[in-house]
C-alpha cells in the first residue's frame, strides 16, 4: 500500500487528529509514519502465509501489551527518557571541539549510559518468550550481556565521581556595600553539611579562574579523567549507540500505549480479535474518532455496531439517509483494521478479523485516484461512501452496485455506502435492485422516526411491538447475557 | 509538603449515580440550609451528595473525624477561622510583589540593579513566609489543645508539627534577622557544589552580619583552604543564581503554606455540612448513626428502622420505619402494593441511605451495615407526558434500562420504580423477569417496586429475590 494512501486513510478516519490531541502534533506525525512501516510489514507477513502473519501479530501484540501494561508503562517511559537523552548527547558529541569539551562530553555519555543501563536493570523480568516480546527481551538483557564492559566503565566513573565529590563545596566569602561587591575570598572546603544539601539549587558557569585552581589542586585526578576518556572512547560510543537504538521503537510503543490509555479512560471497549482467513466479525465496534467531540464519558454512550464481512461474499452495500452514521461506521471499520494489523487492541467488544493488504477509505465519495491499481486491490479492505446526487438517486445506486460488484471481482472486501432518500429504508427501495448475494446493511430508524446510528443486516418484514422494542434494546435474555459477557467489568 | 487528607485516607474514585434527579437528593441541602444566604453551602452539599466514595477505609476515616468534631465543641470553628482567607492573603502578597517588581524595574522591564531587585524581592517573600509560618504554629497549638481520637486528625497534627520542624523552617530565625537588618552593607557566603560536568550548582547563600556570625559559620565546615583571585564580576552571576534559588525556595514554601491552609479550609467544608446535617436531624428529633460500611464484595445492605431524611426534615410523608436486608444470596427485593402507600418513598430512602453512607454522612436508622455499591442506578417510569403513546413511553423506559445495563459494574445497586408499567403484564413480565434474573446472577443488587402484584408473585419462587408487599398502612411484609 502506498504511504500516501495510508496517510490519507489515517487522516480521513480522524485517527491522526485523535493522535494529535493525545500525543501532540509532532509525535502524532512520527507515530503515523511508523504505523505505516509496521502495517506494511504485517501485510507482507500476511502475503507470506498464516504462520508468518500469526507470528508477527503475536510479537506485535506482546510488544504493545508489554509497554502498555500499567505496571510497566512508567518503567518503559523512564527507560525511553534515558535512552533518548543518551541518543541526543551522542548526536552532539562529534560536534564538540577541544580536548576539554570532548572530555566533558565523554564523561556525560558515560554517566548517561550507566544511568540508562541502571534504569533498564531496575526491573527484573522473567523474559519468558511466551509473555515478553523479543525486542523487549533484548533490551532487558542488554546490561547483563555487556556487564563486563559496563562494570569497567562503572568502576572508573565511581572513582572520578568520588574524587570530584571530595572537591565540590566552594565557599566564597564576600562583602558588599552600596551595591558593590568587594573583598572576596575563596575556600575549598570539605563536605556540604547534610541539612544544606540540595537546599537551594541553581546552575551557573564555573569561573575560569576557579576551574584552573581546581585542576592545579588535583592534577592526578584530571590526568586520570583524560586517560579514561582516551581508553574507553570506542567502547563508550559503541555501547551507547547500541542501547540508544531501542529508543525509536520504544517511543512509538509508548505513544501507542498513551493512545490506548486514552481509549481506556473513555471506556472504549478493546479486544484482540482472533485472526481469521475467512471472516471479519466484530461485536460492538466503536468509532473512536467521535472522541474528538470531547463529550464526557462518550465511550459509555457511544453507539456501537456489529460488523460481519466474509471473504467469499460480495462487498456489502450499506444504505441510510443523511446523518445516519454511515461515515462514522466506515471510519470505525477502517481504524479497526489498521489497529488489528499493527497488533493494537481493536475498539470493539470481541471478534475475529481477516488480515488485509491495504485499507482504502473513500469517505468523500468514490475517487479512482484514491484507489490502488487493480492488481493491488486483492485482499484489501475497501470502504467507499458513494457520492450524493439528489437528482437521480436511483442512477447513483445502480452505479454504486455495479462498482461494488467490480471491486468484489478484483478481490477486495468491504463496504460501499450509499445515501437513500426514502424513509422506507433498504427493504423498500434498495433491496429491489440489489442482487440477492450482495449483503445489505440498513440504517435502523427508531419507532419515533429518530436516528439510532445503528446498522443491521436486512431481514424483511420486521414487525415490532413491545417484544420488538425489548429486542431492539438488547433486553431479551440472550442479548442480556451477551452484554454481561462482553462487558469487561464483569 | 504533605497534603492534608482529612477527606480521604487513600486515593479514591467516585461512584456513578444514574437518575439522581429522581431521588430528589437536591432537596436535602435545601432542608439543612433553608436560609437564602446559604446558597454556597447548599451548592457544596449537593456536590458532596453527588460524589459518594468507593473505599470503606475513607468512609471510616471521615466518620471518625466527624465524631471528633461533634465531640469537641469549637474545634471545627477554630480551624475554619485560622484557615480562612488564605486565597486573599495570596492575592495581597502577589500584588505587593508585582508592585515591588514595577518599582525596581524601569519601563522597559530592565531592573534598576539586578542584585538590589532580587534582595528586595527576597525580603518581601521572607516577610510573607514569617507570617505564614506563624499561622502554622497557631494551627499546631489549636490541634494540640484539643482531645483527638481520629487517626486523620492526629496524622494531620503530626504533619503540621513535622513541617514546622523541617529544614524549610530552620532558616526562619535567620530570615527574621535579615528583615531586621540594614542590608545595604553585609558580608555573605555562597556555598557552591559542583556536578560531574564541573558546573556549579548553587547550594546555599548565608547572610552574615557580624564578626560573631562569621566565626560561627566557619565552624560548620572542615576547612581545606585554598586562595584564588575571584573578581566581583565573577561572583555576581553566582550570587544572582543563589538569590534566584533562594527566592524560588521562599516562594515555593509560601505557596505550599497557603496551599495547606486553602486545602484545609476546603476539606473542612465537608465536616461543616456533616455537623449541620447532624444538628438538623437532632432538631427534628431523629436518631441517626454513622453506618458500618464494608467492602463491596460482602454485598450486604442491612438497615434496621430506616427513615427517609427528606421526609424527616420536611415533616412530610409516613413515619413508618422499615427494615431492609439484601445479601449476596438474596440480592433483589421486589415490592408491590397499592398506590400512595410509600413504595416510591421507600425506594428513595434505600438509595439515599446508601449514598449518605458512602459519603461518610449519617443515616436515620437504629442500626445499619452497608457494603460499598460500585454505582447507583435509578430508573423511574417516565410520567412526564401521561398522554404520550404508551408504546413510546415503554420504548423510552427500555432505552433507559439498556443504558443502565451498559453502565453496570459488579456490586452496583439498581433501583427501578414501576418499570414497564406502561405495557401489559404479558409484555412486561418476561422482560423484567429476565432483567432481574440476569442482574442477580452478576452480583447486582436491586430494589424494585411494581403495581403489578402478579409480577411480584412470580418472584416468590425465585431463589435470589425477595418478594414483598406494602400494606395500606405502609408496613412492609413478605408476600404470602
């Protein structure tokens, strides 16, 4: 799938806007770009076969679940901050000039490397391959794998730290009269009294004179620092760049975790659908882009729909009047497929899903420019909102059905949505012209004529009185039991 | 600095209440505070009633503190007095700082003298710090002069004492002297720490005024002297950094103290409402208790001689107290009876008691043991338009019920008043039967009223549900 089309899809679903709100503009852009790479890798794995796809999906899910776990999130966030800081220092290092600057730069890298490794090693994991992703295992094992090199650096740095800390308190005594400072004297003293430590901290440059005095006071210490830097430069730079390489992917995973947390906070149901080659079947699918409306507790009141797509069937035809939620449903389906391919939990209660080669969303009307060539449509998810034309809705409908059949023949699955003008819905108008083997989804209208934003597979001749109302609101016994079973709180 | 924690011992969530309007809870604050001038207190009390807690530990915590306030006469008044007005104090202080800043800076924002400006600001901040620390000392004295049993109040006293003894306050005498002194001439010392990048991290600024001071200060350190020639220009940035740090520290300490008094005042509002509510109940001649509240998983609502505070305080309604028992084994009650005997009032009383208990407030009864309910979901029949098509009214009820079911959490309490009364028995019975059965299977307690005796009869044989009838005299009896 072309990156441009993937980005169109991410933008048109509202997912990019949602990520921007949750992560900020820069992080959202970076995450979307990484999502594309991950999506493509999953699609490639899917083309290679079920085993490859399932293995990749499991690994991606383990990665995301590992970082998103509330018990781990802060840990990985701390690790990321350390690795990111180390990466930034590494990047700045080649730009330093002069022996003193280079020395200080390397000391900083050594400090940050040890700090990062300490942070990584602060949590113990069992590193069971069934529960922890390979990439995270490699990160956890890094301090152990390079323990010998790190121990040497640690030893030298401990010496340098200890020796430097025997210097640090400098007492400057001075007098001041009428706004002028004069009569200054300097002492280098012993340790800071405990009750003064960290009492008030600020940062200032060390005057050159003081710096020179320090060096002349302890020449052996400063020559030892220089020797350490010369000997360990290569090892330090190699180790630091190896461990800081984890930062990029970790940042992406943390962003996904933040997105996931935002969904959880809004009570959006999340599930990990079973991969299937034949059917996509999702219960209570939510359009998370509605969260952009910023209504309180929207997740609890959001209308959810069920989705069924069969590989062998034609694409489905969805029909409904303006404002019945067609676009929203299509967005929900697109986001669900993107998330599924990335290994992210899908915003639905439960289900199974087919892997896809691409996700194409034409929410502003059918546009050939927004679709890939014929040979790339196979196994892709295609969601098209057919353009409106009030003069001849029947002609539009015919065109839409023709195109739907053509897309299906090219191997795509998905939904073409068409706007209807009759309040009689599908059973009254559309179903008469649509071939019987094209599945139909109809917008459900309430008894009071109001929109429900729900869609149902058409069953003709629905009658409804009290029992029908009970069924419509899911209050019959089987629906009640299903609701409790799919409610994660029970 | 520590937070106060008079309202919550441990972090807590708030339970969800759906249909609170049907319970008429907003009438309760109006009955406790009938005076128009108390609108703010009424609004606060309404907020309290909308936010029942989830943790029994916190409810016990509130109860114990309320008991101390009830027993100790004017303690609450004195604490309110000392904590009031912290916000005004902050505004005045900030106005003074703005004014001083303007006085010491020229029109283009540049300071007349960096060091002068920072010293003047430090003096102003130190003065506020001294005043606030004096108020803290007074607060400690009030707490020390009262007999306290509640862990919450004892811990609060301990927090204040520790705070007053902390390092942040150890500089108070020195600060006082700085205020008294003429600071145009002085000697000072800067204690500077170095980090590993050989950059200075300013540790402290000590003001020395006399030769004695000077000598006393020198004794604190192991001297390992080294002379160096440092010019005034080199010292100035260090001194400015130290002054900035000291100023920031002082402002932070003042803000923390103001925050402490503000937080205290805010938290005391709950106990003011609690005491006023108790007083109103006493004046109405009612016996109230603070119920025993247990973990949600115990699933018990056991209340002996329950009365509705709305009825008691307004002097309306029946005076018949009722006994209520819900357990995990029998977690639903269906009450039937003729119209106007008090079924709805009882349903409201049960929910109100649960809410009051989970807020840490008293309940009018002889004895009560209530487990936490994770949510309270109330649905009353839609009677807004009696002429509306019955099927549409039924549909709106079904919709409301579906919404409740989607929001349910384990160990919630559901109260249904005359649900589905708009349709025939045949249409409603199966639906209600299914809803009640499924709820009890999932540890949801419910209390339902119905005008259909046949419906209540249907539950007589169901294991987990108690069918009851209310007599014309308003007594509650098991169905025979």
